[in-house]
C-alpha cells in the first residue's frame, strides 16, 4: 500500500511540472518591440508584386527596364494623402503633348488628383525645360510625369527629384535605360511602331522607292523612330535612301527641310518623318512644288495629321494614341505612389493609320486634342 501511494504521488508531481498555471507570466522576449507610433515604411517598387500587377486600362504590356535603370528608392508620398502631380512635356507648341495632357487631366479628375502642366513654348528650348524641372522639385509635388528631348541633360535633375522622394515617370517613350534610374516609363514601342509603318510603306511601292528621311532633333526619340523605318527598308534592296536632313520636330523646319531635299533630289518619291508635324510641313512643301507623287509617312496620331490623311494630303502615320497614353501615365504614377507598381516600361498602343481606318479615330473627338475641325461619322 505504501509503495502504491509513493507511485501515485510521483505521477502527480510529474503532471504538475508539465502544466503551466493560468497565472504564470509569459516568457520575456529578448527582442524589443517596434514603437506603437512608428508608421510603416513606404513600400519600394522592388517589393511590389510584379506577378500580380494589373495593367491600367488601355495599356498593352509591361516589361522590365535594363539593369540599373529601375529606381527602387522609396517615395515620400504616404498612401491616402492628397496627391499633386506635375506634367512636364518638352513644349507647348505641339498639340500632341497637349493630347497626352488631356488624358492625364481626364484620369486625374476621375481619381480626384491635382495636376498641372509646366513646359517651354519651343521643343528646342532644352535650357528652359531644365530650369523648370529644377524648380518644380521645390513646389511640393509628389510625382513628375516627364517627356524630354534631351535625356542626358535631364538625368541629373531627375536624380535630384528621386533623391527627394518624388516619383518620376517618363512618358511618350520606351527608353529602357534612362541615364539615371526612374520609377517608370510609359509609351509606345517607337522602333517597333515605325518598323511596322515602314513595312507597310515598302509594300505600297512593291519594295522599290527613292527615299528621303526627315529626322527630329538628335537624341533617343529620333534615332528610334527613324531606325524603325530603316530596319524595315533593309529587307528591300530597292528601297534606296537618297538623302537625310534634320528638323526641330515642327511644321516649319519640316517644310524647309522638305523643300531643300526635293529641290536637291527630285528623284525622291517617298519620305519618312520622325513625327507628324514634320510630315505636315513636308506635305505643304510637296504641294507647293507640285509633287503630288510623293508618298509621306509620319508618326504620332496628331489630330491635324489624321485630318490631313483623311483629306488625302499625305499618306499614313503610326498613330500612338496620345490621349490613351496620358491616362495610362497618370494611373502608373498613382500606382508608383501607392507602392503597387513593380517597375518597368508600360507599353501603350501604336496603330498604323491610313485613309482606310483614320475615320475610326476622327469619329471619337473625346479622345483627341485639339478636336477635329469637322464632325466625322464612324464607318
């Protein structure tokens, strides 16, 4: 009996040792807890879930930037706070950039976001745009949507903005290696677009033409756009490049360059231009010279260019749907600020447009700036 009692007492002791009383204090942690008042750190783009990113409405695809070109620095903006965004195109002289701005304004109004535009009048006035870019970083903006004709001049100022926590989105471009890391790039595939239009042009003339080339200001944009045309023509030995001249992207210099080129090389019967304004000027020169036989191809989707194509004044453009691009750029900027954007280049539409499909764009004036000069009926 005494032996049985000893066994029972031993069991009871073991059970009591394995049970923590309800009043026992929890173990003390050796790691200090975060302060209750410490706000969560702003997410960086490196932390955004790339595989789960939903493209903004109107976008085509998203691709990573080249190594070292993607900013992963946190932005100063705190999600939920009011938003102020600067749109900075290279010039106000081009309605194309106003069309991008209209897309930005339209989407900003839907989202309750404050935006404003800041730009020099002339696209060749790089110095003024750089001064504006420097100034805007002191004006309490959360993000800058920037398009520039000189990436190298803009790079140090873009870096200053990003170092201050301002998000920078490059628009109207597909540059995968901006000279300094940026938060995002939004735009159409420039070389891809004009290569498609170049193929279309070559097939129109059965692969045989004397070609004149009208470039824009030296830089990435002109190189890529003209490069696309030339890439297409490499497949056609009889597409001969006769002459190349630079312009300042506008109608006036496009007109003068075309005059000089055709008078020096009257054998030219097909001209490619780096944008629609150059093409508009070229068409005016061809008309003045009585050269109705010259086929002219542009790149943009400017309203005046679209109306010229509809009227038969020149041949075709690569329509880059600037209004849609602006809406996408604003949504991408918001995703960057809210820590949802995984980084990269967001591609926007680019559509070869001639007399056969131009009315499908002109009959939607709500997506054009300026509005067409007349009412067009959709086919």
